[in-house]
């Protein structure tokens, strides 16, 4: 049995996660210290970034797996994104 091969993360993943973390933190702090519509807007931005960052990460890995020819993992990534999109669409109904 051969040892598992560990891929390097896609380029730009660390930057994406750091930027998402900073934006979510700043929006959450701004939502905490403001009031009214601004508070709701900043809170919504923070939640949106927290939800979107993992989905973008899955999409990046799915594209990477598709490019290197690993169709099963790419299909799993895109099915996960599809399930999430269908769930969001159903929640909006």
C-alpha cells in the first residue's frame, strides 16, 4: 500500500481566507458599535462572508481537482455546492 499523497493548497487560498477573516471581523465589530440600519448591514456582511468563504474554498478545490484530472473529488465538490445552492434557494421560497 502506498502512502497518501498530500496536495499543496491552491494558490491564493491563504490570501482568500485571511482577507475573509479580516473583513468578517471588521464588519462584526462595526455592526456591534453602530446602531440601526448600519448595524444590520454590517452584521449581514459579516454573516455573508463567514458563509461564503468555505464555499469559495470548496469551489477552488473543485476546480483544482478538475484540472488535475481527479473527476470524483471534483464531482463531490460541485455536488456539495449544488446541495448548498438548492438549500439556499429553498430557504428563500
